[in-house]
C-alpha cells in the first residue's frame, strides 16, 4: 500500500517494563508501491493489422486484494484496436475479471 505511513513511536524499557527513554512522535514516511516482478508480454501475431492475443505475465510483490485492479496500458501511438478486447484469468487469480477500454 502506498501513501503516508503515519507517525511512529519508540521506547526502551527495563525487563520489568519500567520506561527508560521514549519518543512518542516520530514523523512517518511516504511508502511507495512495489515493482511488479518477472514482467513479460507476448503477442500471438506481430504483423500489422492482424488479430492477436496479448499475454501478460507478472508476479506481484504484494497480494492483490479481492477488490483490486490490474491495469494494462497499451502504447497509444502503436494503433492497437482494442474494440474486441477480452480478459481471461491466469494462474493465481481466484475471482472474476472485467475489462474496460478508456481513451482513444
């Protein structure tokens, strides 16, 4: 999960629990999204104008939540016709997929 971590606190204490030192307001940090691992794409056909299946593969560093999204962005200047796009779940997807196309 990316975003502000919130503030932290730290303390030292004796084994009996008696407080020695403490800092109750340690400024948080900004957490960034992790990189996808082992990413690849393969096309079933590479000729211009030919119908093709694009297969994307990747490994997530973190678990994708049940209501999470996978967003695939095609290069806008390559002229891909996405009007017949469909989504099929691969390995490790336990749920349903939906697809949408935005932009032109």
